[in-house]
């Protein structure tokens, strides 16, 4: 019998236990042995729950039990999740996790420790929930040189932006609706400020490009300032607005960014709506590939984690998927990359509006504002434009995603 311990019995941890119980026959067929949840590590009291008798509060019980083969880390946060994961690995137990924050900061270290111990450290559920992306990227696409990873990686923000577009809902109301439906946390800042997407992009970039991309090095911007007028102007011009995580590599290095973008309605990711996620990967042999599905939720995330339990039982040792540090300067400054931009300003100064119109490829007039669609330019070049219009107030500025233009300028 394969004995499993679950650390953290919340939405995800309890989902893992449920799948193990309900799909017991399937797992036995796949592995040739029964899978059993022997311990649940949690500080809470689960009196009346069918698994209440398996709850322990001391991690040492799990650490020192030689029968436990796989530890499921569903605690969240960095500590004590990191400490327990490291101890479990050093006790020759495989660890599977959905903890994107932990993986983005300490994933390589834990992979190295797992390789030393001859066990697995697996984190398929840390990006995209139930969408298979980690294993395809590290295994199925291993023969490819990956040039870019682009995705809608957060269902909360995608739901909010979908409601704003389809129903004209203001941001604050769309956020409240997402919270009421359980799509957003009580404190939604990690989602709406882009931090969740930033951590996921970091993990994907690590695997795709072979170097540690610290999430703190990624330019990160959220969706708090997106307004219904932005949505309306984008729609009129043939765009939608999506929070994207995008990383591209060239001979000079990796350039990552998380930000809201105007995305052409002809782009495949424009059709990813509601709480769904979509992640595109471009390889030099396979071309463009797309991974789509539910990015979060108990069942999809737990499904990915149970898949990792199976993987941990079938393969004995983790490969180390990326280097600890990139060469100096290899993580590029996104401000050197030219982006087309949507710019909305308030004011009626004719000469300033004319100056912007001369720069723009398109303009949309409102009663009190004018929106301009500007050609690709770097942040420094954009700053020069803004200095030319001091009489006008900028009410919105959003980059436009055009993949071919996302290349750092030389010099």
C-alpha cells in the first residue's frame, strides 16, 4: 500500500483526499497498489469528519514514519511549507505541491535536494491548476528551443475583465461578484495586482529558458485601474483587455512582464473568458501550442496533484530543470522593449491633442476625453511623448500586445 500524508486540509488538501478515495480503484489499476491517506497535518479540529482520526499536529510524526512515501503540501505560503517540504525530501519522501509562491522562490533548491535524496519534487498544480503545462513543458517539449511563453494565468482577473466587457460592470462591482461566487479571496490583492500571475510566469520561464527568473525581477502591473471606458475603446478598436504573463528569450536574454494588455480579437487567447486560463508556448520545432482549461478550484488543482502522486510513485528521482542563476544582465529590463499603447487623456488643449494625433495610428473622441492608439515605443520614448502634453491629464495607459514587437531594442 502507498501511504500518503497531506499537509493542509483546506480546499485543495481535502480535494486530494476526496480524489484518492473516490478514484481508489483507478489508482490501484494504475499503480498496482492501493493509495491511502495515512496522515493529515493541520492545526484545526475536524471532529465529525470521516478522516478526523488521521489528523496530526506534529510534522515529526510524518517525517519519521518510514511508511509514508509521498507528502502532499497544500499549506500555501513559504513558511513552514518550505521547511516541512525540505525535511520530507531529506527523509526520502517525495513531495507534490500546488504552492506557486514556494516553487517560484525555492523550486530549484528543492529539486536539487530531491535529486540528492532519490525522490521527486513535483508541482504541476502550481501553474494553471488542472491544466497540464509543467510536464508538457519540461518533458513533451524538451526537444524544442522555447522562444516565448504567454498566458492568461489567473482566473479571478480573467473573470473580472470578462464581466466588465460583456456586462459593462465597473471593476469594483465585478470584483465583489467574483468574491461572492468564490472566485476571489477576501483579500484579492495577489490576484488583481498581478502577483499570482507573476509567480506562475516565473516558474514557466525557469523551465522554458533554463535559468532562475526571480518573481521579484519581473515587471508587474495589475488591473485595478482598468475602467469600462478602456474596455469600450478596446472593443471598438477590435481588442479585448487581458492580464497577461509573457516572457520571451533572444540571444541577449529573457524579458518577462505581467501587465494588462490590449489583445487583438484575432489572437487565440482573446477567446479565453471567465475563470478559464490559457497558456501559449512557442517552440522552434513544434511552433505554437496552446494549453487551456480551469486554472483553479478544488477539483482541477487536486486532480493535478494526484497526477503528481502517480508520477512520484512511478519515477524515482527528480531532474533539476533550471540553473540557479542567470548570467549577469540576462534578465532584461522590460522598459527597453517597444510596445504599441492605448493612451486616454482628459483636456481640450488643441495643440497638445494635435501633437498626439500626429503620433497616433488611431484616435477615439469622447465628450471629455480622447483616446489614442500609439505605435510601438519604449518607456523612455513614451515618457518623451507625455512631456509634450503637460496640459493634458493622463487617465489611462495600457500596452498593446503584438508578439512580433516584443523585442528589446539594441543600444
